[in-house]
């Protein structure tokens, strides 16, 4: 599997995630208590034997850099290859100051010199906000055997908003016949926006798109290429997969992790999801503590009640406090007698004694980082 290179797009600001991305990139949003979203893309590639990975970033990526570091926790800290952070230095001089990448082809053009020096013959392109445990090795082998120009990894269906999703219709041989980009209703298999392509073809497509000021991968490469005869194959994935793009979507997908079947699909022993090692102590449960159907990370102190919730490292729930259907990120404190329901609390939030905060399952309350409520 050393003939495959990984490119992870981590440049999106994801404004639909609101307070959760006020101080961070969307790919570094905490997920499942002890993970960040980017952990899944990194782990998918490493589990498939990929040793060289480029992480394309643009803005608000300090939190992402703090998390991934040199890539040591994924065995990607190497003298040659390994993990490379690709900031937008070459892009800055081409557009007005502060402008974002307009699309994936824009981002790839911004790191063109990096693409030229890739040692492998094939490249996997994926987003860093995808929570899925993908069998990359199987998809790569199918790509090699099929002779497809591009292989797209798809799932049969998803609960995501169709207006934020791409769909691929296929023939009897599982080759794309049509691509629907952000339609009003589902129109085929759901693309996970993860593609395998040869390095040479990718470079030629980047050249052509840059020459014609085409910045969208979906329009410029997939739809345009399909109309011009590119063979786009589909690899079917039947496991759990979620792209986190909105606050309600984040809450819903996080709550699904409380289902043992979802956990079994996402966290596989033979394809482990790796994350930054923090070596926290075990969680302490007080004599009156109560925990029901919850994911509670190491380093927490629980003296109150936690029901159907996800708690990250270092969370404290004091005596008499009730946390139900909530997501509490690192070092959040719910003080004595407070009640939280359908709430997402970012890092270092403090909920004062006796307070009651309540959102809704379809529109959870979000408390920004470092707030005192």
C-alpha cells in the first residue's frame, strides 16, 4: 500500500457549525468524547499502510496543529514523507488578503509544488470532517483492478441534507452515469467525497482547472470529466459514515454513538481509530454519582447525574447537577444543582450553580468556549 498518497482537505471554515468553529477549524471539532474529526481520516490512511499524508489548511488551524503535531501518534513523524501540513503560502499572493480557497481544485492548485513531489503513483483525496472507518485498502485494490480513472467511495443512503451532499447514479457495472451536486432531493448513491486517482491524472486536471479558473472538484472534475468520458467507478461502503457540517447534524451524529451497533461499525479492532495521547487518570465517580447510557472519557469527576450524554476529558459534574442528552467538551464544569438538557458545551465552559439550560434535539443549545453561564 506504499503506492498510495493521502491528501486531507482541512481548509473549510464550516460556518454552519457556528460557535464550535469560532476558534478552530471544522476538522478539529471534538467527536465522541476523546477524538477529533480529523482522527478518522488520518487513521483510515494509516490503517491502509499509507505513510505520506498532506493536510491542506487555510485559516483557524492552530487547534488542528496542536492536535496532530508532528503526526507521532499516528506513526507519521518521519524524516522522509510522513505528515506534512500545507498552509496557503503560495495562494496568498494570487488573491486578495484573507480570501479562502474557493474549492478543492483551488486548494490543490495552491499546493501544486507539493503535488509534483509526491512519490506515489496514486492519491486519495478526502475531507477531514468525515467520521467513518473506511476500508481504504479494499477501495484501492478495486481501483487498480477496475481500470477506472477515478474511484469514488459511496454509501447507499445518509441522513444528511441533500443540499449539502453529492449523489452518484451508476450502471450495472457500478460506473457513474450521472452526478447530482447538492440537489433538493436524493438522487443515487451518496458520495463520501473520498476519491482515488492517479497522480499524473490529478496533476493534469489541476493544470486544466487552473488555466480555466475552475475551482470546484465536483463541477470541474467529476461532472466535467464524466461528460468528457472519464471512467468514474464507485466503491460501495456499508458501514457508518457521517460528514459533520452543521450543529444539528453534529448533535444527531454524536448521539448516535451511544448505540452499540454504531460503535461497533466505527471503532473496529483491526482498523483502530488513533488520536492524540493525553494520558489522563481514570474517571472518578462519587458515592451519589449516576451514569446511564453515556460515553465518559478519562479524567472526569462525576458527583451528579449523567444520562445519554458524551463527556470529554476533564469534565466535572458536581453534586446535584443533572446532565441529560448533552455533549460536554474538555474541562467543562457543571456546578452543584445545575441542569443541562440538549446542550453542547465547548471547552472550559462553566455552568454556575442552580442554572437550568435546555435546548431541543433538533436545535441544541450551544455554549461557546470559555463562557461562564
